[in-house]
C-alpha cells in the first residue's frame, strides 16, 4: 500500500529514458547549522493578518529545523510568551523586537533590526 505522501513526492520526479536508471530513495540530507557568529538574523514586527495583534518575527536562520525550534523555545522562555516556528521563521507573540534582538546579540548572533 502506498502512503499518501509517497505519491505526492513522485509527482515531482522527472523520469529518465535510461532503462538502468534508479532514482535515489530516502536520501537523507544532513543540514549543519553554522555558528551563531556566522548567522545574520533579521528581527522585526508584523501586524498584518494577525487580527490587529503584533508579533515579533525572526528571519534568516540557516540550519537544521531542530536547531530553529530550539532557538525559538529559548526565546519564548526568556521572553515569557508564546510563539511558533513556521516556514523558517520564528514568530514570537507580542511587540518584543528590542528584547529579542538583545537576547540574540547576547548569544552571539549578528542582528539587523528592521522597521521603526
């Protein structure tokens, strides 16, 4: 029985005319996360499509998803608020741009604060 995700993945496969060709299956990509000093993160505020509420966004993280989730968890704990990670971005509830930027600088990240 084919899982639903399997057939969706095969749709993106370009078939070869070579009869000996075998597609690479279950190839695991190992993503390494650079040191914080080599990361350039953008911290900003977003109000659009949030029901009038502000969120603090951290963009530009390069590395493994597990490391992104771990960084998000540390930020949420230090700020005492909720949030999530979505599409490579950290979303922190509330207008905490300066606090988040200060924490990231303290942890060795290169920061650019966008907006006002």
